[in-house]
């Protein structure tokens, strides 16, 4: 998906982008605010302009992926079956133009061509217990952190929200960095420590099998700390060096791989401390941001009319656009899930009008069920009688609108990257208002990792050297 690059934008251009984003999001708020499970109860299709309904009605999923989301299948030529209204074309163009680009600047063959479960760019010990998505993420972010560490003279990396320690292990035992891992869950830390020992043993065995491969210097496992990091309070443990240093003191680099909700904001607030020289943060779970407190952060965005991003908008920004476009291209039966759930909502409201949008635990193999079977199982999961009399004609009529449900959801998904762009742009401006240097880079393949933008900040400008962070290692 095309978009705007944060790199090279002046402060004034970033501010203007924030203005444009708030205006567009306010204009299309009704689409973003909508819950797809209320498609029938709230007549969401009827809220769209008639000309949009005419253009979108009857489009099958692959056509929606190609014509609306702008993600055609390989070798496919985009062809419209009718002339779209200018307002819909303007929405599509605006969504493309204002969102931060999620396409990495590097072009390399896939690391999963030989084996979809094993990255060819990680050795076997570092792949063990790590899923393919995470293999890609720890390698890409770890290599960027190593370059950033070299450029800024960092003496220690602090991995915040380190979980089972996959990134920390790769940075310390794979790239030779001194790493402190901070995680609030004691069980995850204990698991990480066991995996540290397992990896050390595997690396020692590898060295014995290949004595000709000389490892430079001693290996240091990550230093794990069990500690919750609060979004508004400084965590002194985070800032403590692992070893006694000369008078110049510690030079810390903070990182977080998909630091959830407020945790990514905590990294930004700790960056202001003099011990911290650099930051590389990939955020996620925007719906978990404290409101107010964690957005907006910058004075500029806070002063813009319509800057508010309620929970529904932030939750929508966490969807995987590329993954959904791929599902549309395949046109699999699983796409009917939203339609079935929206039909269930009508039955729930009929039985208990006060019960709105209840959570429905996952119903397995939805695509194999008749709509009435799904509704019966759903009623049971929300505590209602599964034998309630059902209006089968009404359910069939809902099912016939499956493509309309998919089209409306696709519209919302088209706009969702604008919400993420505003959240991340607010963070860039927040750091710039304090006199720091901050950029945003697409670091992961968006097909593998939807939240693929890393915020990189330094106390001093890196100049041309910054371009090194955008390249892929050979």
C-alpha cells in the first residue's frame, strides 16, 4: 500500500500532516466508530451514500481487495466494472496519501522460501521455540538496535516488556550486546531464563562441532529483571547500569518489540533521562492506551480540533490490512464470520434488548455451519436459550448480504492506518517538541508483522549515518 514516508518531513510538514489527519478522521468518523457486529441492528449499509452503495454492492471479495484496498493479486490488472463516485475515489486516494508507508525500503528474497517455519537468516539455535513471525521480528529489530548502538556509543540495551526474552537473547548471545531485560510477569521471566540456558548449551555444542568458527569475546546472557514499568512514573531499575562504568557513565539504548499499550509510551518518557542516548520502539495494542494520559502526547496534536481517538478507533488501528486483503483475494468461507455474528446480534437484541455486543467465545469451524446453527451456538455462549424460535427467513436475508458486510468492514479497514499514523505522528512530534531527533521506519514485512513501524529517536542528529538503519544486512 502506498503512503507517505516520515523520513525527510520537516517539523512544519509533520504538523500539517496531523492537521490533515484529524480533519479526515472527523469526516469519516461514522465509518470508523461503527461495530461490524451491528451491521444489521444499526443499518450500517444505509449510513453510506447511495452512490457508494451502488459502486460497492455486488463486488466480490477479490474485487474489494483490488479496487478498494488497492491490493491486487499477483499480475492482476485493476479494472472497475462501473464509474465510481468522486467522493469514494477521494476517500481511497486520501487514505493512501496520508498514511505512513508500511513498505520497507529494503528488497531482499524472503527468508522463508526454503522453509516457511525457519528463517534462513537465523541459525538453528536462535530459531528454536520461536515462531516464524517472531524470528523475522527479532532479527530485523535486533540488527537495527546493533547499528543504532554502534552509531550512538551505547553501553547497554534495555529491552522493556521482554516477555520470554527472544529479542534479548538474540541481541546478547547473537549480536554481542550487553542487555537488561525488564518484564512484569514472573512466569515469563523464569521461562526466559530457562531458554537462556538452553541456548547457551546449544551454542557450546555448535562450537565443539565447528571449532574453526571463532566467537569474538565472551558471551553474556541477558540480565532479567521482574518489574512492572508504569506509564507515568520513572522506573529507576530500568536506568541502572549492569556494570561499573568510567566517569562518562552509562549510555543506554531503550527498545521494545511490540511494547503493549502504555508500555510504549513509558519508553518515550524515559527517553528524556540523560542516561538514555537512543530509542528503538515498535508499539502495538493502541486500544490499551490510557485515555487521557498516553494520547495525545504532543502539544501540537492536543491542540487540534477532532484529535480525540476513542477506543473503537484505536482498536481498529490494530487490524492487519495486508492479511485481510490476502483473505479477500482467496475469498475463503471464513469471511462470512462477520455476517454471521451481525445476524446473531439481531437475535440477541430481540431476546434481550439491553444486551449489546456481548463477547462470544470463538465458535469453531464457523464456515461449516449453517447460519441458524451458528446463532444457536452463539446464544448458548451468551447465556441465552439456544432453542429460542428463530426467523429463518430473516437470517437467510442477512446471509444474502454477506458481501455488503465484507465491503463495509473493508471501508473501515482502509481508514484504519490513518489512526495508527496519527498516534505515531503524535509521538514523533512529542519527541521533537523536547528537542530530540525522531524518525519512523517500516522495519518488518507487513505481511508477516502488521505493526511494522519502528520509532527511532536519538539525542543528537545522526545525519547521513541514519540511512544505515534502513538497509538490510547481507
